[in-house]
């Protein structure tokens, strides 16, 4: 396959993918509530001669290829936005109080572009490409829901890939970073700790049981997990982000609710911290004559990049994009260190830390050989300074066609080499 010719074909679709991205950006939904997005994606697929299939609560799958026997390669794009009011100065800004502040509209448009590329070469595909358009990534629910609805079956998936655009990366727009083998995104867990006491007048604390005092000691106690129960190499972040209790300054409330999140890079550490979190909350509450109930909500496991899949993806992406726009994670780390952005990696005497964002494609990666790619979509020196999830974030739209090419070319090459 002529990689240069393939990239040129993709670039010819730039105007189409750009239109799709802007239309999707105007109509964001959140979680599973993405009706307008679903209708738009289905109509675009049908216009290409590809029949979409509902999968789960609000997911879409479609098959391209199948003319020849072979394996099945999955390409994934997420479709949901965030409950963020847009403040970015763009002519196609969302007006419904929600926003594609994480770039999922970019992913969806790029996968639609990839679908077009694949459809034009359908007779050449050595097997099948399964397209996965998923909801509820931000709540870590969509991928799991689609898997439970049969995503990875009929036909069974043999390998999978996802792309995530990143603004604020110190790389030329369109540069692709291929994750290293192993874990590239941590497991995530959301939880609530509800502390029950007995309300009373603030002037007579002896007549009640103060849940606020108990909650304060629980919060401090949880920090000891990291300080005294984890080894130096056990990477984890435990955060209490909300504490809610009471309505008046002179009243001790009945109860207090604390909300938090946990990020871990291996399942053993994850389970240990969840167990200790519960023990500390319940034990500390009891010491202050209260009771505590810990409830874990949505979450996802670690995203694991398969070694062979990672090596194959790196080879294909470098064939397509060239050495100046395709890096492995190890090369990317070195390039960042040498770049001007890398020289500024220490700020205020502190080393800049790596992102610990979780990704619910992890559920797919736990089931089939998978790889995660990052696509640089806006560098700080060109004005793309706001981070993901910020109401003023913008993405460099010039990368859209290249992203479509990476999706489609990687799938075609993998199927070609695994027929």
C-alpha cells in the first residue's frame, strides 16, 4: 500500500471532516444523552453506504469490509461532551450549555473520515473493520455498556485502536505519539463517603454527635494511605473533591457527604486502597460515635497497550506520517526534554508531572490486544494554551484529515499483515 498516496487521499477529505467536526461541536450531549449526535453520525454513515447498528444504550457500530475472509480490527471514537458552558471564541460554538471540551467531536469526525477512506477501498480490506462510536466516556460507562451489548462479538474483534487529540502539546500539529507497551492510563474510581451523626444546636454539642468532626478526621486519615501504606513505586492519587454538610452556622448537622476519586496504575494497588479507604472511613467514624458508609460509583480499569499491537502501530504510523511526525512514547519523552517546552518543564522549582487522566477504552484493552495513540492538536506557541475540559479550549482543526488517515491506514495495514 502506498502510504504517501493514502495520506493524499485523506487530505482531500479535509473539508468534509472539518464540516462534520463543526456540526458535531454545535450539538454536544453528555453521557448517554446524545440524541442529536447519534442522528448526525448515523446519517453521515448512511450517506457513505455504510449501515449503522445500535449497540447498547447510545452506541453505534458499523462494519466496513468483509468482502474477504480475515480478522476484525476495531476503531473507536467517543461522542459525548461535558457539562461545561463554552467560552471559546469560535463561530461554531455550542449554545446548549454543554461543550466538546475534551475533543470527542474531533475523534468522531476523524472516524467518519476514516469510514469514507475505508469504504472506497472496501474490496481491498483483508477482513473487516468495525467502527465503534461510543457514548459516556467521560463517566466511564459507555465502553462497558457497549461491550455488554455485544460490541466485541458478531464478528469477534481481534485488535483495537483509539486516538485522543491533545491540545497544549509541545509538538508540531499532526504529530502522533504511540503509547509504550503496558499501562498508559490509570484505573479510575469515583466514591462517596456518607458520615451519619446526630444533629443538634451548635451551643449544645454534648446533646448531639458531630459528623463534621468525624468527616474532617476521615479526610486527614485518608492521606496516610499514600504517606505510609504505599511503596515508592506505587503510583496513585486519592482526592476528596467535595464535602457537603450543614445549612446553618449554629447547627450541627445530621450527616456529611464527601465525594472523591481514586487513580491507580495497577489492579492490586487499586483494590488495596479501596479496602483501606473503607476501613479508615468506617473506623474513624466509629471512633467519633458516628457511622460511615462508602459507596463506589462508576469507574474503569487500567488501559493496557499490547506489546505486539504497539510495535505494529508504531511501524504503520511512521510509514504514513514520516519520522518527523510519528514518535514512540520513549522518543516523545526525549523530544519534550530537548524542546523549548521541555526546557520549561520545571516551573517554580517543581518538575512538571505527567497526566493521569483515565480512559474507558480500558475495558476494550482488557479484552483484546489494543493500543492508544495521542494526536497533537495545538501547541502553546501557536495559541492553543488551554487544557482539556477548559471552557476556552480550542483544537487545531488542520489535524483532522491526518487523524482519519491514521485510523484507516493502521487498520488496513494490520489486517494485511495478519490475514
